[in-house]
C-alpha cells in the first residue's frame, strides 16, 4: 500500500483526509476573498473616482458659469462706459488749437490765435515821408526810426452750431483796441452750395484770401492794396467735382480799396464774384494737380459818402489877374476814397476835398501753381472809380500786379493754405531742423495819369499832387522763413521799393500858372524781422 494514498480526485490523502480537502477548499476560498477584495477596492476606487470626476465636472461647470457672468458684467460695464463716453463732451489740444465739442461734434468751440512781433530797420536815409505839406508848400521829409512793434495780435474763436452751421469771431488787438476783423456764420448745406453772412474778406483777391500766418510777406503787395480788406455782406459759395471749380458771389456794403469796413457808408451795395478752377486736379499728373487759375471782380456805386458840405476856394486865372471863387465841396473827413502805400508809408493820396462819386469796378485775374516744394502766385488787379472835386469829376483807373515765388529747401510740400513741417526743430539736438522756405517777390503800382492833370485852366487844382503822391512804384524783395514747427516761425526779409514822383514842392497859393516841382521820392529800403506764433 502507498504511504500517502491519494483521493480519487488526485488530492493527497491523509489519515484525516477530510481535513486535507478542507484546507484546499479554504485555500481556494482565500484566493477568492483576495480577488473579491481587490475587486471591491477597485469598485470603491472607481466609484470614488467617478464621484470625484462628477464633483470636478460640476465645479468646472460652476466656474464656467461664473466666468460667463463676469464676462457679461464686463461687457455691460464696457457698454455703459461707451454709452457714457458717447454723451460726454470731447476736449482737444494740439497744433491746430484748443477745443471743446459735444460727443457727436455737432456743437463745438475752438480757440486759435496768431501773434506777430516785428522789427524794422530802414536802410534808406529818409523814409517814410509824412505826406503833409509845410510852409512854404514843401513835402516834409521826416524819417521813421527803427522800431519794434506788435504787428498782429489776433485771437480767433470758431466752431459749430449744429451739423451745418459754423461760426467765427476773429479779432485784432495789436493797436490796443478791439478790431473785429471777421464775425460771420456759415450755413454749409451741400458742398456745392453754402451761405456766409456777417463780416469777412470779400472774394476779390488771391493774396488777400491767404490767412495771415501763411502770408508770403509781412506786408501785402500793391495788388492787395487795390482790393477791399473786410466788408459786411452775404455770400454764396461752393465747389463742384472735388474742387475742380469753386465759386463765391456776394452782396456787400461796399468797402474802399484796403478798407476794413465796419458799417455802411452809402445807400448802395457792391456785387463781388470770383470763379477759380483746378483744371488738372483729376488729370493724374502730379506736377499739375496744384495748378489753379481764376478771375474775380466787383461792381458797385459809391455816391453818398458825405452828407455835410463845406466851402473851398479855387484859384482861377493867371498872374497878375488872379480870381478866387468859393465853391461847395466835401470835407476831408471820410471822403470815401483810398490811399495806397507799402504798409510803412503812404505813397498816394487824393486831395482832402476829393470824394468818390458813382460807379466803382474791380477786375482781378489770378493764378497759382504748387508742385512739391515749389510755389508761385501771380495776380493782377485794376480799380476804376469816379472821383469828384467840386464841379470836376473823372473816372480814374489804378492798376497793380505781383508775382511771388517760394521754395522749401527742406522738402516740405508747398501749399496755398498750410504746410506740414516734416521734422520739428529739436535744437540743440540735431534730429530736426524744422522747415526752411525761401521767397522772392516783385510787384508794381501804376496810378492813372489823369489824377495829376490840372483841372480846367487852374494848375494848382488837381485830384492829387504829384509833388506829394507817386505816379508809379516798383518793389522787389526776398525773404526766408524758418518754421521751428507748425506753430512757431522766424522770418527775415529785405525789400526795396522805388518810386516815380512823390517828392518836390507844390505851387504857391495864388500862382495859378505855376506847376509843382516834382522829384522822385527816395527808394524805401527796409529789413524786416519777425517772430510769429500761431495755433
């Protein structure tokens, strides 16, 4: 017999074989318990993990909701801020001035100003003349000393009064008084049609219409002297095809040549018309796009400058039989006619008893050309008006022309209205020098010879005295402008103006057969220096 009999199942058999079977069964059960425990742990872990994942997902979803709420609150805050900003007024400050406007820009106020400090140094020995007679009938030759002055001090307030209305109040304070140069309102209906009413520059001259900070020379040319300065009226204006054709047409009180008219000094009105074209604006030829030409003119009637009348004595006959006659004429105050000058001295004036009477007409063809740094302005004007003295009257025509050229040596783009400085001055650093512009001008004035003719047989009675007023003038000059930036300009110029006539001695009263002794007035040579501030 085997020492270790086995059970039929193959299990070792022990004397208590039952126990052996139980041990194997218990061993098998232990393994099952272990497996079950591991499964339970895995199940518990999986359940915990599932619960943790669910909690995390819930938490993430909660955080997502909070983020969405925060983002929406931020959007609402931005929308509210934007809405508040849309209603808040806007403040601006820069090269073009200081302003305050409503949020939509419909209502605004903008403050600008221009100041010009000038110094004059006369190179000629005796200029300018006082143009007054002293005993015995000689022209006083009194020089003006070299001087420093505030040439211009001009605050400018403008803005909008709605989407279509613009206003402007432009003053000059340089003389120590308040001089309203421009006070007007524009109604800009469409680009082709707008209306301006108030006081402003009549649309006669090309140089005259340039704003003071951009004026080529400190003093205007003789062409500008033969055109009105400011007047009161109403004007229609507009432009077609993006400036291909511009027009201005207005009805004005009737300012004299060079006059800054503040009221109405006669019962009639002047018509002023100007047409200006840029024929190559859309040609695609860059060199010609800045070319423009036009013509301006006016027609009016000035016949009631003086209501009061005074008596004057006219000498007739020849020596020794001289006859004096008392006639009714007009006073010397506000006699309705202009004087002409260089801006530093008067070179032509009528007799104190002359006045304008009847029709006044002006004609002014004009052109400019701007190409890159180059600029050129050419203009001609003629003024015809009827001059009356006592029973004598005559239509007198005075004319003038001017050509001004300019060049930016620093390469800025030249323009009729304004320029943009490429690199503002940064002295003492050398990063920018500003802009440098060179200019040259030649201009002339021609007085009608009939202004100096003897009236009737009396050689002492003339509309103008050739021993005191010039018959012609020719001036030329050169200048350099240094723009430190768009607001500050240093300016230096030299001008020489020669005259025909305008000096000498008049006939002694009572010698009707004598002619005045006429000499040429001494040329005016002057160096001008100025500092200009504009914003």
